[in-house]
C-alpha cells in the first residue's frame, strides 16, 4: 500500500485501498495495521496522532518521564477509515466523522497527548462495529459482558505493541509501561461497550498485579452518547460494578444527546443512563455529566456532534 501525504487541516486526503502496511496520512497521523494485542490472533488497526512537540523520543531508554500522556478512542457504527467510508452510500454522508478526522479533532481537544484510535476488529455489513477483541459480541456488535473477558489485558498489550511499531519504545523491550504513563479512555456510541466491559471486569482485573498497575494509570473515562443494538445494558447499572468504578478514583464523564437518552422507542437507554449517574453519585464517584442539544430535535447529526462538543 502506498503512503499518501496530506495537510493536517480539516480536510485530510484518504489513503488508497488494499491496506497491507503502516502508512502516514500526515506528518502527525500514522496508521498501524493489524497490531496484535493479548493474543497473536487478536489484532486491531490503530490510528496514532503524535503531539506537536514530542518529548518522549528517548525517555523510555533513559528512564525519564517525558511526555507519556495518552488518549484512546473507541469509535461507533459507520465510522471507518476515510477511503472506506467514501466508497459506500451509508458512509459517504458521514465521512467528516471518519477515524482520521476524529483523531485530528481529538488531538486539538487533548493538546500535547498521544491520540490512539482503535478500529473495531470487525465491521459487519461495513457499518456495524464489533469490538469482539474486547468484549463478547454478536455479529451486530451487541455485547455480552463478563467479569473476566480481558479488555484491560488486550488494551495494555495493544498499546505496548503499538508503541513499538510507532518507535515510541524499543522493539522487543520489557513488557512494561513507560515512566509517567497516563491514560484517558473515550468511547463514542458503540465504542462505549468497551468501557462498559472494563467496568464489569474491574474487580477481577485488579487481582493481577500487572493489570492493576495499568488500571492505576487510567485517569479519566468518557462515555459519549453510548448505544448498541441490544435491548439492555447500554449503560452499566450493576451496583457492585459501579461501586468498583467509584472506588477506582477514575474521573468519569458522561456526555449524552436526546438521540440516545430521549428516544421513546428505546426508553431503557435513558433509564439506564439515569441509574448509571445516580448510582455513581451515591458512591461518591468523581463524576461530570451533560445533556447536549437538549433544546433541539434528536438527530444522528447531533449524535456525532457530541464528539466535538464534549
């Protein structure tokens, strides 16, 4: 696959088809294909946006903290690489929310941090994102949560291997996190199922010293208008699981729109969201919440716009 160079402005040139190796979209943004996670056959494509000023280039080897602040984003349905979305009628109208465009937006939202966009390992019918490497899911991406699936383990390995591929840490070095490593997790729409799975497995994951150290590096978790095609568990409502989340001292942010939480045809989504908020407040979690576009009719356009507004 050939590399395509593009401006880092709001318009980014798409890459050619037939992805077979890592490619740069711009001086900031790099695609890393088929990065292995917790197992060799569990792979995800990653998109990396480097901060404008990289302080980390030698920090790993020299033991200095450097700039090791990272953000990981899990996208929703329809969203894909720009050239894939442009090929399909259901995707082309939303191409401004391609993975590349969202990655560059997040780099402005979180300046000075490394931005990682994790592409779902499967896109059923080219539009239903399925995060089966992180949570047991059906073909449409509806999750079946478990306390021991291994989302934390997979993400940790994915980031370590991704850093090696991007030359942010030595090839084949020790299986450890860089000094001063911190992590913010952001899930949008379907991507929130990954964050939910992490909440369900939090208690079990803490029993593993290696994974526990990784969890302690997570400072913030953002739920952006969570939704999936299943008939329940759009938001975590299990009290014990939410008690674990509150005790973790991770800052929780919930940003929603009427598209998800005010839809009378899916009334359970709003009920679950309110219970999620209420329970975390009862347990004293570090929590912020906001209903965006509350005075506007529910729309999928505003659903996507929460990525810009949060």
